[in-house]
């Protein structure tokens, strides 16, 4: 079994910061791309940021300059540093990873989601 476990969500006031973590475990040969997605009530799941195995990053326009995605390949862990949070950032944040199971097979994996609330 391959699992992604997220942590770090919570309640923060506008302008505050949170750091999300996503740890992958199981029979993992390697991890290619990873990313953070979020989904607000009544909305579709949207890409927030992504990072390749080599460390190249992309961000949604709404979070550029405020969020930083990173990963530690030795620990199979990804992070999202969220600064200057805005009410519109409030959502459930999901971890995604493309898992390489062996030299011939891979799979998409998702975490259970962690709730981020931004409120006065």
C-alpha cells in the first residue's frame, strides 16, 4: 500500500502563515511529480502548486509570491509554506504524488486532505 499523509492545516487569521506537510510511505521506488491542490465548498479541485523530482516549480497565479512548495526526496516528503494567507485561500488542501512502484509501473496517489481556514 502507498499512502500520503498530510498535516499542518488549521485556523489562521488573514495575513498569517501555515506550513503543510505531506509524507509518502509504502512500497515506493521513486516519486516523480508532486503537487498541492485545494478544493473549497461547491468548487472544483484546483492546482495550487507543483514540483518535479528535480525541484522545478509552478504556482497558480493566485498564490505566486505568497506560497512556496518544496520537497525532500530522501524523506519522500513535500511541503507548502503558506504566507500572507487570504480568506480566499480557505479550502481543503490535498497532496498529490506520481508514485513509481517499480521500473515498469506507476500510480497516482492522493492524501486525505487537510483543512485550512482563514478567518477573522
